C-alpha cells in the first residue's frame, strides 16, 4: 500500500489539466451588490466568493455549471457559456439547509437537503448572534448534538473544555480548517469529568470573526478523511472577502457582577497584486474570574479532616463563620487571549491558484485548586506554613490556610500552503499543513510538604520548600501533506482520489525538581523525568471516491481508504451512501453505511503521571497513570493499544415541500469496537494506578432533527422559526470489559453525562433597522453514578447483601435556557447588538435518584442524605454542579454588548 500511495502521489502531481475564465457581479433583487456569495463549479470543490462590490472571478472547465449560494437567498445555477455572467439572487426561501456544502464528499458539492449525508451549515452571523464569547460555546447553543461545558475543577482543563458530538467523546470528531486537518491539543483529560481519557482540537482558539461558515457532517467519515472522524467532521471555512472589513468591540458581565469580559476584534480584507486577496483577523479578549462556590458544611468538613467530634465542628465553624465558602474558588477562571489569523490566495496563472492560511493563538489562564483550610493543613502538622502564608509569629500566628493557584500558558498554531489546478476537467489540490499546541503550567502559593533529607540531615522541602513551581507541560505537533484529485468523468460519474501523509509529535516536558520530588507541589505535581520525553509516529493514507448518478434523482457514492501507521500497522475502511429525490426535488431520501477507525493518540499511548484528584470521603489523593509501553504495564500484563473500529449507519429524509420551509430528520447508529478508555484506579504492586486499554464495544444511536420556516411576512418585517433537536435512543456498552476496570462512575461519564436529549427553538424577526432573536435551548436530563455514593458492588452475586445495598445516582433535571438578542443597524456601517444569555437565570439543578428499595430508605433519612450530598460536592463546595460535572453553564444570566463598524 505504501507503493500505491507513492504512485498516487506522483500521479497526482503530473495529471495535466483546459478551461475558461468567468467573471461577473452578484446582486440581490433590489440591485444591491452582495459580498461573500459562494460560487462553486458544479461537481468540484473549485470555488470563490464575491468581494465587497459583489464581483467575482473564477476559472472553470469548458461546459461547466456554476452554483451561486448565499445565506438567506435562493441558490442559482448558471451554465458557464459566457465570459461575463451576472446573477441576481432572491430572498424567497434561501435557507441554511439549502446551502451548497463541500464537506462529506471528495467529488461533487451538493445542497444539504439533496445531499446523501446530514450536514449542518452555520454562517458567521449565526455564530455571532449567540452572544457567546468563544466559538465552542456558540456551537453549544446552535447544534443540538454538540455539547461542551466548563468542568467544575479546572486544572489544565481550564485551558480548553472537552466537547463532543453525539456523546462520542472529543477525540472522535475530526476538525478541519478550509478542508485541512487541524492539530490536536496537547491536553489529555484525566480528571473525573466528561471526556476523561481523551483529547481533541482546541476549537475555542479559533476567532469567530474569522469564520465565514461552519459545515458539520453528522456521519462517520473515516473513509474520506481518515482517523478521528467516527462521530463526524467539522469543517471551518474562513472568510475570503478582499476589500471590506469591520471592527467589533464587545463587553459583558454576569448578573452577579463578575466574569467581566472585554474584547476587540478586527477583520479586514485586502487585495494582493491584481489577482490575489488577503483576509486577516486580530482578536484580543480578557475575561475576569466568575466564582460560584457553595456554602460548606461544617460537619462534613469535621468528618473529613478532623475527628468529627463537636469540638472539631466548632473549630471548623470558627473558620466558616468568616468564610462560608471555605475560601474555595470555582466557576469560570480568568482568561486572556490573543488570536491572529490570515486567509489568502492568488492566481498564479490561468489554470493554477495558490492559497494559504495561518493562525496563532496565545491564552493565559489563572485558576485555583481547592483552598487548603487551616484545619486541612494545620500548623500542628506543618508549623512552617505560618512562615510561608502567615505572619511568621509563633505566638500570635495569622496563618489561615492557603490557596494554590493553577496557571496555564497555551499557544496554538496552524498553517496551510497549497495550490489548485484545473486542466482538461481534472481538479488537483496539493497542500502542506503544519500545526501545534503547547501548554506550560505554573503553580503558585503552594508548597512541597515531602520529608526528604539531604546529606546533612536537613529537610530539602517543607520549611525549605519554594512556594512557586514549574510543573512542566505538554506539546503536540503535526505535519500533514495532502494531494486530492477529482473529475467529472461524464454526466453520471465523478471520481476523486488522493493521498495523505501525516507525521505527529507528542512531548511531555519535565517539571522542575521541587514540583515532582516526593509528593511534589501541593495541588498539582509536576512531570517526573521518567515520565517525560518526546515521541512521534507517521502514517500514509490513500483513498478512492466514486459518485454515480444512476438517474438525475438517484445517486450512489462509494469510498475506500487504506492507512498505514508506523506504530501499529494498517487499517482499511469503506463507505457507501445513496440519495433519491422525488416530487420535483421536494423530498430526498438518503442513507449511508460505513466502517471507520480511530488510531490511539500519542497522548493515550505514552502518558504516564501522578495526579491529584478528589476521592469522596478521603479528600485529595494522589493516584497514577501508567502507559501501555512501560515496564510496569508489561509486569501487569497490560496489552498495547490497537485502533478503535466502527460501523456507522445513517438513514434520513430531507424535504422542502414549499418555499421558505425545509427540514431534515436522520437516524444514526454507531458501533465502536475495541473502544479505548482510561479505566478505574486499581490497587496494584505499583500503587493506586489506572491505564488505557481497548476495553469494550459500545453502541450509540439516535435521531437528529432540523427544520426552518423563514421569510414570513408580519407587518413590515419578516419572521422566521427554526427547530432542531437530538434524541439519544441508545448509548451504552454492549460487550464485557476486558483488560481494565470500568465501574459505574466511568460508565456514567462515558454514556450518560451529556443530555439524553437536547432541543433548540429559535424565533427571529427583522423589521427596519432592528433584528430580534429569542433562542430557547432545552437540556435534557443527565445522570451520574458518582465516586463515594452508596452503590451496588458490580462484582457481588445477585441477591447478596452487597448487591442489595443502597444504590443511588444523581440526576440533573431538564432545564430550558433562554437567550435574547437585539440588533440595531444604526447606519449602513454601524451595528449595535445586545445579548442577554440565560435571560431567566436558570441554573443546573440535580437530585438523588434511588435505584432500589434500600436506596429509597436511605433518602428517607435526612442525615444520611446530607452525608451522601457532602460526598459528591466535597462538603457543598460544588453544590451547584457536583464534583463530576453538569449539563450547562452554572454562571447564570450574562449581559453582552457589542458594537460593529464596517469599513
């Protein structure tokens, strides 16, 4: 297969292409030029956008057709039979679902309602209308199958939150920028939270003002794009306007007066020479801390840290009388970000164009570990703490505990350089993409409490410990080469084929010795030398894609792909899809079946570390992760990781029964074999450790629904409705667990920690200079079986006393979050927007659920119920959301104001 890849690569570079150049102007039905209209050569990925005066220029093959699409307008198809083609677009029923998309096929681009695959299309206007500060949070309130939320205990996860599509984890959605693979983050989620044991690309790093549209393929696409596309593909298309631009100033604050946000963003286009363009975005933002601690329970604290006696409770109460929240800080951390992005292109000749894009993002995050109270870290055990964090007076100490910080510096970059040629009907796209993510951590206001003596018998740490540490960090980089070729062979057949080469590097950076020696820095131990290093691998892939229009209404599409990895071998996957239109294209039936794979990430293969984590009833404990290539793994008989394999089935219908109304509904069924998970901690000869393994098979199925009804005349304005939803029908393990331990807690984090159903209902009304939007997001219930709760012993015999023990879980109650948006176009250039997110200050709310009679009896006892509540909220520190997570933001109402000025 490697020889085939090389031959295809060479063939792609020498394929010879004859064509014509078309230019023109696109306007609306009032004669106003439309900037940003998409023009695509039918059956190819060859496309351009109109500039600020509605002008465009495109080189196409002889006899081609051009498809003109623009958000909110009907699409138009014109035969390229003249060097000058001017087009007028009407607003009668142009919808997102009718948008021509380029994601999901290596051959012809097709509209969504008539495509063979379910694809969401979001414009930049859709994203900014949410009022959310970052791209990932905007998607949370626009795409029902997309979920992300800030984790209660931040640590490294404060730098980027785990996200997922269809409850499949962050590592099973492939992220593309202009059709090219974006690098993964270097962060591996190891906390007890959704996304545990996985990693994903940092989509929050992408400036929203740089995005023209987002295309989300809700279907397995490993055959087209390779690893990581089991759940779907998100293709982020960057802006291409070359003359106009805008400056946006935005601010915000929560209803509780914290979390202040200030940002400024500049997006500008310019011409480069006679035929080139450059679009650039510069974005700066600062978000202050928003703190949402709970009121800490004294008896729970006394039980955890002291002997639980009345005297102990009095000691705790003295501190809590001054600090009811035990000085704990949790919520949304302080974040500063600087984002830079360029997107450009130039026509080198009549048949060849150059394109490029590059981005660099820097983020600084300041967050906090759990506050070490004076009864948690008493002077009786560590008298030197008064010198570090008090006044140093032994007679009248002022020591009152200390709060370790966790500070992270993140840099993320990506760039692509490529060229496209069109000759004799052949479209060739060759590119090189680089990308990387680096995270470096700092811990301040902490101490190394280890009793380690030097040669003279003096403590190396404790009273001689530093209070600032550099625990190290991680980095991930990749280099990707792509060559893609496509051609319309006839009116019925189009083909695409290509190759991809990818080299990946993962680095764990060693921390300073004080951060890891002994027990390391209190709150976040550094990377030890034996756990640090640099690892790499490479892979080569080839694919072939054929689309056949049996009739003008009946399409079939097939793709096959083979990948060879340097570390674990090869994988061959395929995909078949079909679409049938009838009733004058008003109804489309579609379906697909495919196999897929996901290679274990380098993070999962090589991560080995000690970590601090909360254990219910035991406070903060140290546990470890051993990797699958370590001597410890060999002694424990832990096998090395293999790729996950998947089978995806999607069946759906798309319809546009009349002007202005369209909808799609799709059923999906995803089986993942040899699913890679980070298992439970287990007591071994190497201590309390966890590890990754191909542990079991899983099945996820559900329904996606999208409907729009727009351009309804009400008075002098236009009204629009949109409804979209995701229903999870099945999400569970379907095989025994092997090579690991996977209990109730991990089962919940993997399968039930995201809403089992989520719906979005939006209303938009535009009249004169005003635009109004009301968006309601319904978050269905989520459930957790959490660490420390009374629960059945999964290994106990049915009917035994252990099996019949009280069994509880927590359930987050369904809620509706309402967002209000008001836009005022003061002039043609100036727009003012006010967004009130979570208008009614709806907060997560959870309850205990008994799973047997003994559990019900326990909940009937207020004392025992309170004990259980303390276990999962760390004595009410995390009473709003529990320690393991929740289903939407706990910050409450947020007010956001932005001013946009167009140049």
